[in-house]
C-alpha cells in the first residue's frame, strides 16, 4: 500500500485528530523553539490535520504557511479544520517539493519524515527550498535508539526509515544542512500508571513505559541552511 492509500484511510477514519492529540505533547515544545518571525514563510511537511501551521500562525504570527501531505484526504480534512486564508494545503511528494529555490524560511516536520520514499532526496529538496539561514526542525518518535518504536513497522504497510540520531546528523550534513542541535523532547503528559498496574495491554513494566515517554520521547534534529 502507498503512503497516499494508507493515510487516506487514516483520514477517512478520523485518525488524523488522534495523531494531532498524541503529537501535541511534544510538538508544542518543538514549535516554541522554532525561530519563526512575523511574516516568515513556513512549510509543514507531512502536515496531517494541519495543527502545526495553525499554531505557528497563532503563536508566532508566521506569514504564509503551507501544509504539504502525501494524502489528499489528510489535506482535505486539514482545510476543513482551518479558517485562515494565510494557510494553504497541498498534496505532494516529499522528494519533489513544489516550491522555488530559496522560497521558504522554515520547515517543520513531525512524525512524517520517515515515510519519505528517499529521505536523502527529501533533505536535499528541503535544502534547496530554504533561504540562507532557514531552518529544518525534524521531529520523530520512530528512531533507532527508541527500541519501543521498532515494532511500529509491523502495524503499517508503508515502508519506514529507522535512523539513529547519528544517521540523522550525517544525512543532514550530506544534504548541506548545518546541524545546530539534536536532543530528546520528553513526553510528560502521557499518563503512566502506578507500578502495581503493570503489566498492561501495551506495557510489561512501568520502567519500559517511563523510558519510552519520559526518556526517549521525541528525537529532534535541527538543521540550518548555510
């Protein structure tokens, strides 16, 4: 199944809003760190329900915001959730971004980058469209060090790229992006039951759940176009 087919089904089932709720636990901290200034042009790559672009308009007065998704149904739903003429939604391929060279100030992507058909080409495309000094904030929960995420591939038909933190840094540099920072954003909002409640349907031990959410959390890699 293609990315388009997979996530069209998710959107039709209303799972886009569920993704937004889960991602927001750490995404809001990533968005707060982005150096977006009033009037800046921002691309939300793999926008899903479009929550990130709306947040950047509300909190940082971003100028033009584009949300791009591989799923027409996701983009359709995002339009329905958005009442802001400065925010547009596009259906597109991560490997062929429909923007002019040096036309975007900042790119945000949350839990979407690893669905790229060719992640190296996606990074080169991001580098191409970014203005000098522009940034890429790439946030993922599915990565090598997070052992609790490895089984996610078994539950989705789309091939996912699982890189380590070091592989992200190397790929950013290969694409011409300076790696300004990389760290883990903990999820402090997912409720973790008392140890007596374990094992649960999803977790064998409380320690494993704590590790997943409070320690591994979301891996953030920040690249700057030079």
